[in-house]
C-alpha cells in the first residue's frame, strides 16, 4: 500500500507541474499597436507582458537591431529608455522623436518559439517654410511681373493658401481681394504670380502652410510698386482779398516720394515771413503739400505751380490765385432822418392812375417801369406852393418816410428803396424820375 502511494504522488506532481507550465506561458495584452506622434515630442511604445516568469524582454527595430535588454539600453542613443510604471509594463520611450525614427519596433520575449509584439511608429512633421531667409520686402516697377514663392515641407505635405492684405495706418491689416492677373502655380500653390502689376496692387501678401499638424506657419511679403507722381489740385482757382491770408493745397501720389515743391515764376518757394509750407502724410503713398500765403498784396496774385518728381517721371498742376476785392458786394448805408416839409399845397389831391419810373443803370441807359394802380384819393397839406408846369426838387428818398410804396412789377428789383414813398398827383398824371446813385427824386407835372 505504501509503495502504491509513493508511485501515485510523483504522477500527480508531474501533472500539476505541466498544468502550471501551460497557465504561466508569457503573453502580450495585444499583439500589435499603432503609435502616432508629432516630431519633437516623446514617443511611448507600449509593451505589457503577463506571466513573464523567468523569461526576458528585449526591444528591436525594423532592422533587428537590439535596442534594449530588459530595462537596460543597449545602443548609444540617450533618447531611448525602458519605463515600467507597472510590473507587467516594458514600455520603450523615445524622447525628442525624429522623422527618421519612424518605422516598425518589436517587443520580444525569449520563449520557444519567440513571442513578438509589433508597434508601428508614425512621426508627423508640422509644416515648415524653407525660405525664411528670403527678403520680406520687395520693390518692383509698375507693369512688371512679380513672382512670390513660399517653399514648404512637412509630413504629410502641406497645402499653401495665399492671402492679400492692405496695410492701413494705425488700423492693422485688412484682407482684400487679389488684383486681376494673379495666379497660383504649383501642385500645392507654393508660387504666386502677379502679371502686369499696378500701383493699386502694392500690398502685403501672406502665404499660410498647413498639413493638419499644428501649428500652421505663415510668411508675410510686402510688395512695393514704384510709379511716377500724379498731382491733383482740390481747387484750380481760388480768390482772396488784400491783407488776408490764404492756403493753397495740392495732393501728390507717388512711390517713391522724392521732390515736391510749390513754385512761383519758376522759383521754388520756401518757408519765409510771407510763405509757410507744410506736408501732411495721407497714407497710400499720398501726401498733401500746403502753401500758406500771409498778408496778401497785389503782387501775390497770379499763378502758382505744384511740382512733383521722382526717378520715374514728373507731374505739375497750376493754381490761379486772383484778387477777390472787385467781386465783393457792399450795401449802401441809409441814414434815418426826420421828414422835413418841402412844399405847401392846400387842396384835395388824387393819385395819378399811371405812374412811370425811370432810372439809369450802370451802363448809362434808362430803365423804365410802369405801375398800374388805382390808389385811394386822399388830402395832403404841405408847405410850399407849386406852380403848374414847374418841376419841384425833392429831398433824398430816405427822408420820404411814412409813405406807401409805388415800386412793383418790372421795377421791383431796382426800386426796393422806394417802398416807403407816396407822391401826391397834382394833375392827370405824375412822372417820377429816380436818380438812384444820389437817392433824389423829381416830381414833374
């Protein structure tokens, strides 16, 4: 009995040892993994082994180069290490990963046969602009063909987007549309061509490269277009009176801005007691040249010339400064005085049904107007007897206060000063002659 028991125990122990060996065979959590990382970051290649026992773990690359043995680095690359946050983990880290590190890596366990876990490492490279050393400002002439290049690289290959901005003073940049004749060249639009460029296309052009790996990169190129001057005068004729001052202005658009002057009699004007010259920058290659002339005298009236020139050309515009004194309109001053009696008539007097006015205009010709009126009879008594058929001289019209007006019709514009006058009719008709410059009248019966 004891011999039989001794025989059974080794058999049971052998069965348990075989079962234990099957259960404790090393295994990976997953047979394969994919890892993507941006260049410059740390790539973590995972490897977790269960039931490792006395077996060992190594890392190799796609060329079967031994990189690590257990937790020790074998090759002379300090960027590589094995990190074990948990007992089953044998993760390989590659710091500051490069695009050249991309490929297949194997985590192996020295079983028979060898067990392998494959890790596929993908390294993405953000977009880069290669020609950063190229000038960021270029100068061309109007009518030239301009080529702007933005050479880029990255994994995957970036696409290039071009933008145009107009640069305003103190307003930053504002996106605007491209000029006519602008084309993108290349598979990804790396080159921008501007045919027959004009002065209106001189702006900032920006290329933006992006491949989905942040961040995107950009480059700004400022294009300046040279063109000859163009002079514009807000007013080509201006008037002023003696003793005053006036300001003449001209606007000059050019690039580059080189020489801009006001001249008189072919002599350039400078800052003196008589003249003051000021320049104002209006932006967009435009400036305003202001000429202030003090204490105007007859000799100051005449032609002034605004001249602008650069190496591409010249332009001039003339402005006429004339004496405005002769065009000024002055109103006569009428003195108010008390009415004085000037003749005496003791009778009932009627207005004439027709009254004719005549005056001499500035050309010496007579201007006649007839007023058709039916005035109301009235009685008037004044000092001074009037003899029939005689002419009486009246004092200035300004003294004939308290009377109604006779001016109307065609004489309305020239007889405004007679609106307060009423004349008695001493006969069937009365003719009133008005001498406007002296403001005196005559009554003829």
